[in-house]
């Protein structure tokens, strides 16, 4: 069996990454990032605010269950 050079077996790394420089793919990456960003921006400060307000850890944990469907939404995607 003849061993081919690494670049011929797996291709050039830049060629594989080139697809992510296309405008449509960049738009999808941006939209995916921005759809998850609001949850992270709101959830962590809210937990800190509830802790400072004297809310018990049990109640904070139950409140966090409200976000469970949002966290698992990727399972519903096709």
C-alpha cells in the first residue's frame, strides 16, 4: 500500500475552513450566536440579583427550571 502525503489524504486545512468565510455561513453563525446571547446575558445577572435579594437557593433552582425548555430547544430542531 502506497502512503500518500498528509495534504493529499486530508486536504488542506485552509480549504476546509474556507466554507466558513462565505457570507451565508457567516450570517448563520451570527444568527446562531445572537439567538443564544440574550439568555446568557439575562440569566446570570438575574440569579445574582435573586441571591442578593435573599431568595432561597431552592426557589432560585425552581426559577431556573423555567429556562429548561429554552436550553433544550436544539433537540426540537430538524
